[in-house]
């Protein structure tokens, strides 16, 4: 009998280097004004502490994805771990889109490590890793869409923090 390997479930795994300290980068994940600037949120309730809320809201998009419907809505979870210079972990994470049922549960791990840029300046490597999956077209499409969305958002964060 032939050996079949099951492909790994899809997940989000994106990283970027930002010319700012880990503390400054992590603060931007919890500051409502900064979240709206780099992540496009219209509202957020976040607390950088164990069992703190992590809830982000985006305006519903005008366009409709064939599988997911309109993008936007809410992403909400519970901060299970927060280290001011290393990162945070959110569990029980759900996406509540504007036009359909929730997607979850998921987990989000944001890790920050000090590094040096190619020209020797200090920077922070930010890695976002999001997991949670049930086999379905909707889940697969979610990861197709969210990966590029978070990468664009992290690039906006980089621009925001490096030009501030």
C-alpha cells in the first residue's frame, strides 16, 4: 500500500523587519489610533494583559468575495500571553464577517525579535502566525485572502513607524 502524506493545514505565517524597537512595534498592535492607521480598523478594544480582550472592527467592504462574502467585520479573541518586548498570543480568535457566520476558533501568535538591517541598524523582526482550520472551501479561501491582507498591513505598519 502506498504511503500518503496529508498536506499541512493552511495557516498564516508572515514576517517583516521594521526599523523600530519591539516595544514600539507591540504598542502599535494595542493602540486604537495606531491600529486604525496601519490596519484600517474603525474601532478596537484591546488590552495588553493576560485575559485582556483583543477585538478589531473593520468597515464592511463594498465588494463581495465569491466564497467569503463581504470582507470586514470583527476579529475577536482573548490575549493569553503578553510580553512587552517579545510578543503576544491570542486564543479563542474568531472572525465575524458582515454577511455570514463566524470562522474559528483560531490562534494568533505575534513574535518580535531584535535584529539588524542590512546596513547594521537595529530593527525588529515581526512574525505573525495564525492557525485554526477545518477542511472546507471557506477556510481555505480565508487563508488565501488573510495572508496578503496582513502582509499589506504589516508593510503599512513599517511605513508608519519608520517615518514617525
